[in-house]
C-alpha cells in the first residue's frame, strides 16, 4: 500500500477521535469554537524583506499537514470542523504544496481572500485562539489567546497517538534512516566535514533544513561532547588525522510528525584508549537495548531514567572509568557523564510537552518525561555518555576520592561522546510492550568501522 493509501484509510478515524476530544474540551472550557492558527510568515530581520519558512502550530497540524501562512482549523462546539485558507496571490513566493491530500475528503475547506475575512465566518459566542501570532487573533477580535488551561488540555490530546499518527511517525523514521545510512557511508568512505555530512543527510532524505524536526546534530570527534552541536565544522581533516567518532542526531518529518534518531559511529583506531572507547560504545548499545526491553505499562518513566544511571554506573565500572558503580550513581558522577534525560515524548514536536506535566526530581533537572508509561504513548529512549569538561571539572577539582580514573577520562575526551536514540510506541500487549519504530530501519545503534 502506498503511504497516501495508508493515510487515507486511517485519517477518518483520527479525525473522528479528534472531533470528539475537542468537543469535550470546548464544553469543559465553555467555548463555542477555537481557532487553531497555522502561523504567520516571520521576517528573518526587520531590516530586510525575507521571511523564515513557516513552522506550523502543532495544534493546527494535529488536524492537517499544511505548512502555509494564514491558514486555520476552526473547531466548533457542535462538532463541525473546517479549514480556512487564504488564497495566495503573491508572484514572489508560494508556500509548499500540502504534503498529502488524504484529509481533503473528510474536512471541509473555506477559501479566504484575506485573513480578516475569517471573522465573519466564525460562530457567535465565546471564541478562543491558539497560535503564535497574537496580532492574527486581534484581527479576528478574539480576546482569549493561548489560555494556559485550554492549551494544556489540547496538549494532553497529543500524548496518545492514533493509528494515523503512528503511521506518520513510522514513515518519519523510515525517511530519517535513508539519511543516517548515507551519512554512515560518507563517514566510512573518507574525511568529510560536518557540513558535508549534514548536506549528505538532507540529500538522502529529500527534506530541506526547515522541514527537518530540529537542526541536525552532526558532531565529529570532541564535538560529540556538545549535546546539540549544530555549528558545523567546514574543514575536512587531513589524511591520518581523521576524527574517529561521529555522533549523528537527525530526524525527518512526515505530515509534521517527527522522528528523532541518534547513532554513534567509531572508526577503529589503535591504542588503549580507543579500545576502551570501543568497549564503551558496545556497552552503550547493550544498555540502550536493555532499557527498551524494560519499558512496561504502569512504570514511571523517571524510574527507567534512574535505571539508566544504574546501568551506566555498571558500564563505567566494568571499563575502569570508575571504581564503584553504586558510588558513581550516589555521588552524582554518572550525572556529570550523562546530564540529559533518558528521553521525551515525541509527535508533532520533537520535544512534545504532554508527558512533562510534573517536575522531575532535583537530580534529574533535564528529564522531559515524568509520565507513567501507558499504551499509545510515543517517546524516545536515548541514553548518553559524554566527556564534557565543564561538568567534569568540578568533580575533578573536589577532594580526590579515587572514584574516577581521571587519566583514562583524559585519554577518552578526544572521542567526545556516545548517544543512541530510538523512537518507541508503547503497546497494550504485555508480550510485546513496545513497537520500536527505528530499529527495523537502522538495526545498529552504534557501529565500529574497520
Ligand atoms: N534531538 C534532540 C533530542 O534528542 O532530544
Ligand atoms: Mn530526543
Ligand atoms: Mn535526538
């Protein structure tokens, strides 16, 4: 079946669920309708006349895969939902064609000559607006803009994915895998710069920079220690001085739905520290797979995050980086080597918000998923291990405890770090608790190249 046929088959049910859920939210908030704004073209700078591509409001893309300015989905308390689109007459620029047409048979469209014409088409009564551009709400005389309680309720609807959304997320993984494979091939072939590798990724996925869910993280050697390394190096390494590690964290989109995938590659190098790094790489791959296998409905995600620290402590002890796994966890050492969260909810935003309603415990400040694991959630599992001097320095300078082998840490620092990230769907089948969206397309999370 083609993607279009699959999405055409699944979309009506997605729409039905969405309408029912929105009607309930509108009733709870005593609203007659909500206007979900797609977005307004933003100037790159006030000094010039160029505009950024639209990054659509996720609440809007929950309904339609449009990335164009001055469009809206209007949902009425009666259950009527429709799309308003301003006809584009500019001869300078034209927005992207819709990525799919599967929604058109189910959702009515009303063309507008200009945005302000929408006002007379809206139902009378209490209206709310959701979107970035508050001036667009003012043009419609809607006073309630991005009400926190309303937005929180709409965000909550995006936590549990419908079969349509899962199909989009799976396709976003398939597309990203083409890029990951192309970058791995290019890295294995020779000494490309980070920019070269980034461009190879875009070429292979057929998606331009603004369509990717986030700026590709392409990090060679020590740059892998910068968690979001996006200031790509332009230099190709001279022969014999090729960086040995590549951390690639890059995704794709399908109908606005994101994939978020990290792979770490290592060119086999000689020397004792290289063999420890290769051991750590293999250990992180096993650790990530263990965590995926331990996802269970009913477990707090934060418990899985804590478990990732216990496993990392064991790996560091096994490889001689620390003396004691337990002390490494208890004394915060694993948190210096692995400062980010185990993962986050994934959907129309790379960092979806609906699973982060509670604050994590103090020692997990960057954990973005504090929900209890439940069927139809989609989240990432992305443990990491890095050599980040600014985090290690305070520990190094504290009274020497003998806990960390600093000489070994120094020798490993040029390799930067490791992250392995898959996207998983939680199922309601205890025999198969997750559907890993990434591994069928990219079986290896880490790879040592010969
Ligand atoms: N790509 C950003 C993240 O993994 O959260
Ligand atoms: Mn992620
Ligand atoms: Mn990522």
